[in-house]
C-alpha cells in the first residue's frame, strides 16, 4: 500500500532521516517504534508532505509517486492523518471539527459518514460541544474521526495513546482493528506503548537515529530488541 525508498530528510543542516526504506503492506497494521527523537514523526510528516525531503521516493497504492504531489492532494488520494498531539480546533464544536475533514473528499460529498459515529458513539453524543471541552481521550477520538470522514484507504496515526486514559486507548485499538478487519483499511501507526503494539499491530518496524534497524511480524518483537531500542 505504501513503499518508502531511500528517503533522506534534513532540518536545516541536521540530517534526520537517513536512506530510509519502509514497506507498509495492505490490510495490516504496521507499527513504527523507537525512542524519542529518532525521527518517527518526521517520517510521517514526510509521507504527508508536511516536511520537505532531499531525496527518495514514496509510492502509494497503484504506484502513485507521492513526493510529486501537493499536501492536499495526498489526503485527496485517500490518506487520513492523525498528527501527534491531536491538533483539533478547541473553539469549534465536535461536528464542525469533523466537517473540516470533508474538504479533502474526492467525491465532493459534504456529510459526515455515519460510520464515524458508529465507531465513536461519544462523538455523536457530544456533537454540539466545543472540542476544547472534551477530555484528552475524547479529543483523540475526535482527531481520528476527523481523519476518517474522507473514508481513507490508508490511515496514519502518530502516538494515538499518548497521555490518554487506558480504557480509551483500548477503545482506539479496537477501532483500529475494526477499520482493518471490517472496512479493509491499511494502518501505519507510530506507538511506543508495547502492550498496545503487541495487541493491535500485525508488524513492527523499529527506528534508531533516522533509519529502521529491525522489523518483522509483531510476534517476533523480542525482549532483546526492546531492551536495545525501546526502553530508556
Ligand atoms: N521542526 C523541526 N526543526 C528542527 N528539528 C526538528 C524539528 N522537528 C523535529 N526535529 C528534530 O528531529 C529529530 C526527530 O524528531 P521527531 O521526528 O519528532 O522524532 P520522534 O517522533 O521519533 O520523537 C529530533 O532530533 C528533533 O529534535
Ligand atoms: Mg513523535
């Protein structure tokens, strides 16, 4: 579904992503892991076009080269993105927040798909509340809901469990599985929570200093790898 090939990225003089290769197979959840500062968020931003890259290719779906596409085009191609830290609009209502996502729909449809409320009933209950009045976990669900209004084929999430109460983290994990198993989505997830990755991901990729250093089926994520690359 997504193939990243020899990607290099710099912030000014600082070389952040190094000859990075990544394969995200269709119909699975691939979890990118690694300590703070290794470049996980930068990788996702490069895929979405939010940071400039210096070289490499990013191919999506039936061989569409993303690096030549503008940011808005990438979401229009069916890529939903939930950035780290949620970034919802606190003064807008839940419904208004969800509607902001509709602009990126290819078909011009201007209503929020019922599936979003089915997956996150709390968003229906709180439709008229302001985003800023929601709990952190509800805001995360709103951010995911907003990414889902385009009915994406690929959903990219950056640490959805960060700073959120455990029961909502579990609900988000269940939604990720439903999206894959019932709706046929592909998921690319950045998550540092080990039990979450083990329970909901199919594959892992560990990054260190801007490049992948290990990958495999989630069952192959060994204690040695965890000790070497994930624990602080
Ligand atoms: N906008 C930026 N300008 C300069 N350096 C940045 C910027 N964003 C991130 N960095 C640096 O790039 C490196 C990778 O950051 P990031 O991709 O956020 O890592 P992660 O998500 O794995 O914690 C870090 O050293 C970070 O300080
Ligand atoms: Mg990050």
